[in-house]
């Protein structure tokens, strides 16, 4: 998985997708139901770093593989949808 830029993108996408789900399903309810805002601060910060890393990897793969700009936009769009990065991983697995 770590032998190519696509493999690294797949890994980062999975980790970023998990952090997004943890933010939405665990940290946000903790904040609003139990008034525990520290959960959102920690998970949100981690998710932000992972999102930036994911975006950088999308740009790197786009230029290395000479894929279209529409593919890059599609990949970034999928990253803002819950479970979207897992769908992207499935697509990348077939392309690799």
C-alpha cells in the first residue's frame, strides 16, 4: 500500500474518512449532549490536519499520474461526504 503515491493516498483517505466519522458520530454528540467541547477540539484538529494531508496527496497523485483536474475535484468533493473517501478508495483500488 505504501509503495506508490496512490497507495499513500488510499491510506490517508481511509484515515481521514475514519477521523471524519469519529468527529460526526462521537465528538459532536459529546459536545452537544454532554457539553464536552474538548472532544471536538481534539478530533477536529486531528481531522483538519488529515484533511490537509489528503488534499496535498490528491494534488500529488493528480500530477504524478497525469489525471484530469475533474478527478481531483471529484476526490476533494468525496472527502466532504461521510463515507466518501471509502468510495474513493474502492475506485483507486481498481485504477491501481
